[in-house]
C-alpha cells in the first residue's frame, strides 16, 4: 500500500522535514508514527496526501509514484485516502448526517447511494440513530467518531489520522482507537500519527519512531 524509498523532504526555507526515510506498509496494516514536535510526522502525512512532493527518493502509494504524478491526478490519489484530524473540522451548522455525506456529495453520488453509505458509516462508528442531530448535541468522543465516519464514507483504502485523540481523556482515547481497529479489521490500512506513547504501547501495533526527520525505530513498542 505504502512504499517510502529513501524519501527526503527539504522545504524551501532549508528545513529538513524528512531525511532518507524508507519503510513499507502492506494493505490492511495498522501502524502508528510517533516522534516529538518537528520530527516529521506531519510531513509524512502531507507527502502521502500529495500536499507536498518528495525532494528526493521515491514514494509509492498503491503502486503510484507520488513524485511523478501530474497535478490532474492528485484528486484521484486523494480519493483512496480518508483523513481524521485532531479537531475533526466538523461543520457545526449542519447535521451529523450532512457532515458525513459531504465527501460523497463532492463525488456527485446519487442521493439514494449517499443515504445508504452514510447510514453504513454511522453504524460503523456506533452513531446509528444520531444522523439528525447537530454536532453540538454530541459529546467530544462522539464528535470525533463523526469525523471518522466522514473519513471512511467513501471507502478509502488508506485511513490517515493526525493526533486523533489529542483532545480526549484516556478512556475516550482508548475507545476511539477501538473504532480505528474496527475499521482496520474490515481491510482498511490505518496510519495514525500520535504523541500518546502510553496508549500506543497498550495497542501493540507496529510503531514507526521519527526523530528530526529520521526513522529511528520500526517495530512493536516495548
Ligand atoms: P505539530 O508539532 O503539532 O505537528 P507543527 O508546529 O510542527 O505542529 O506544525 C504545524 C503546522 O505548521 C504544520 O502545517 C506545518 O507544516 C507548519 N510548519 C511547521 N514548521 C514550519 C516552518 N518552519 N515554516 C512553515 N510552516 C511550518
Ligand atoms: P511534526 O509533525 O512531527 O511536528 P513536521 O513534519 O511538522 O513535524 O516538521 C518537520 C520539520 O519540517 C520541522 O523542522 C519543521 O519546522 C519543518 N517544516 C514542516 N512544515 C514546514 C513548512 N511548511 N515549511 C518549512 N518547514 C516546515
């Protein structure tokens, strides 16, 4: 699914985001990326989303070379990916249903298909009967689950998350990680950037550790 071959990212101001990063992730894997602020986690996610291009090395997503694709191909690359943010970026003046439906409306799917897929996505995050509510009616854990439903509603092969539990207490954080595991069990590759080492250690998935743009660890956490 993902193949980094000595990928480097140097920003225009000379900052090194990533330095000769190499790793592969198979389809269906679940992995964490950790590291201090400035380690390169966001750079890694932005390269996968083709928001940035590598300045050296080779980056393949589902066999496609993200350093070589044309700008016109970028939207098609992004359709294979779902993204969950720390602050979920929900629209607070629209219902839960409308928030989750948004990516499908952008794809121009027929209304009946949208309704079917949104209901399915809400069911996957245990918010089955909450579509008509507004995000403000939900707890912060439920809001984050709406963010996850919206990220998976177009059935992406890869789900990326950037500090998805950053604002949640430990119990809710563990619950949200359980939702990611459920989604992974259905075949979606999941890659989560997180600082929460205690939570990561309990989950026993593959962990990539970055330090100043370099990979310094790859394996199960100790
Ligand atoms: P975090 O530590 O939570 O990952 P950062 O402070 O590293 O957040 O980055 C927040 C945002 O600012 C990111 O979008 C990143 O690309 C951008 N950013 C970080 N460092 C710089 C920089 N030196 N110049 C411009 N933008 C930067
Ligand atoms: P993290 O997400 O782990 O905090 P980042 O990928 O944001 O790390 O940052 C890695 C390095 O790249 C840092 O030195 C940061 O300042 C730099 N950086 C990140 N984004 C930008 C940017 N847009 N412009 C310039 N430098 C950046």
